[in-house]
């Protein structure tokens, strides 16, 4: 996505006006992966470590707990983006 956003600089009248897009990409990529067990590599690592310790983390129960928290964190990030850049 980095080359795509960089190529949008002329449309946004310069690279300095791309800051909201960089923030949106960073927040979306980071927070969006927290909604499911396979959405982020950290989730898979923790699930593997937990399973070796005898605590199995199943996909659906994880998603039922993590998805609403992901939605809440994305809403908070969206409000931040709105207040910061608009």
C-alpha cells in the first residue's frame, strides 16, 4: 500500500497532505487484525504458546470476544481521525 499512497501525492496537492491516509493505513492494519485468531500473527503466536501450555484457544470463542473489541477500537480510532484531521 505504501507505493499506492505515495502515488496519490499529486492528487492531494503534495506529500504533506497524505498524513491522514498514512494514519488510516497504520490504524486499520494494526487494529483490524485483532478481530480474529488468524487476523494478526501475534494472535497465532499466543495461541500456539497457550496450546503448548495446555490451554487451547478455539477460533469461534476467540472471535466472539475479540470482534466486538476490534469494532470498538476502530470506532475510537475513527473518532480520533475525524477530530485530528477534519
